[in-house]
C-alpha cells in the first residue's frame, strides 16, 4: 500500500474561535465552513490536529481541562461523521525550550512515522506564522488562514520571510485549494 496524505490542522483560530486560551466548553464555537470542509477533505486525507497550548504552562487551565474541551470538539466532529486520527498538543511555554512546540517538528515526525504519511503531498493549515513555519520545517505544503489571529499576523509572515503555499480567508476556500492539488 502506498503512502497516505494528511491534513495537519491547528485548532484555535483554524477549527474553532480563538478566544484567548479556549478551554471552557461554554466558549466553544466552530468556525464557519469547518464541518463542510473536513467532510470533503477526509475523503482523500487523514486528519490530525497539532496545537500549541501554552495556557497550560502558564497555569491558565489544566491538562485535564484541555482534554475535556478537546474531547468536546472531537465528539462534535464525530457526530458529523468526521474522524480526527489524533490530537497532538504542546503544553509548554516558549521558555521551556521543549521539542514539541510548533514550529519544531516532533509531531510531524510522529505523524509521518505512525501513519505512513507522504508529507510532501500533505498540508498544514493554521492562522499563526509558527503553524506555517512548522509545516515548512516538516516538509509539507501550507495554508495560512486569515481566520482567528491570522489577519493580525499576515504582516509578520512577510517580516519573518515565511512563505505559505497559499493564503486563504476561509476554511472552505482552503478546502478548494486542497482539492485542486488532487
């Protein structure tokens, strides 16, 4: 069997509203087009979430609260017949200098090795420069979304010399870009 393609998704600001350290279920809100887009994408790609959760390291919420909130997201997606293979998360703050915080590629290596992923035919989608640098560092194509905090960081991309494969305004627009590549 040949290698499989993946979509690696940031969570906050890409799939859900980024409400400054989202961890309370009452604050949970999917972004427009996410359900429709993921349903289309899962026909050709395995779906993964990779998310930096420095709010844990800062003491804003606990590991347990993160899991409760993330499990809620996964359950909503399951109810819509969408399968996320696995959620990878980094609970550290930048100063911890860990190996799992995006843009370091520990989790891309785990995805590639664990699921036989063709990373060059895969995509990272996110709304922060670190998401795009993570995808570039890991060897996949990238989509920068102007949802979430993306519109605030678009100038930062240029300043840092980070060049996403595509820049899209909505999740459904990004989905169309992926389909063009099939």
